[in-house]
C-alpha cells in the first residue's frame, strides 16, 4: 500500500502530505457528482443508483485526468498536483457564481413569469458570468492560485474586448 501511495505522489509531483488533500477532494467531489447524476437517471433502486453513481463518477474521474494531462502543457504550473487544485477552483467558482447570481436576479425582480424563459435565462447567464469573473479571482486567491487565475482573468477580459481597462 505504501508503495502505491509513493508512486501516486511521484506521478502527481506531491512533495508534502498535505498536498494529498487536492486529489482526495477532487476524487470525492467527482464521485459525488456521479452519485447525484445516478439518482437522477435511476429512480427505482438505491443499490442501482449507487452502482450508476459509481460508474458515472469513475467516468467523470477518467475524463478529469484526461483533461488535466491535455492541459498540463498549456497551463504552466510548478507541480502537477496544482492542476487538480485549479480544476477544484473552477468547480467551486461555477457553483458559487450560480449561488450568488440567483438572489441577485430575484432582488432585481427578474423571473420567468414576468420576462419569459428566454430573456430570463439570458439575464441569468450574464449576471452569473459577471460574478464568475469576480469569484474566479477570489477563490484563486483563497486557495493559493491567485497568479494563475489573475492571468487567466486578464486573458478572458481581453477576449471580451475589455483589455483597455487592464492596460491603464
């Protein structure tokens, strides 16, 4: 068992034991996602939901590892385990931008009933995207990847045509 852990740490360039928290959280949240999807897809049996959740979680984990390996050359990081932390930050940011955006939409009085579904979702996506940009840098700072996410944010703002605000 110890040999497997050492090999895992070597593969992901983990030099300190506390860094193992990121692969653990990544795998845990991926399997939880699989479980949540499994309960939506299979509604007959708890055992079948659990099996479906494990299968979907495993597939999602394989996809994440595949994506990390593809992005490893593109995203310059000190150690490979930081890529897992970056994925976790993206996930937290996506969830929290929706969590923050919903009350803002309600506070503005925007609903499907008074604007229609299409206009509601356009406004919802725009509001969530604004908060996403802010929260991406915030969570990057909180979880120790500020430089990466600040550079990522500047690149994104330039693509949105807002680079002139950064160059001042």
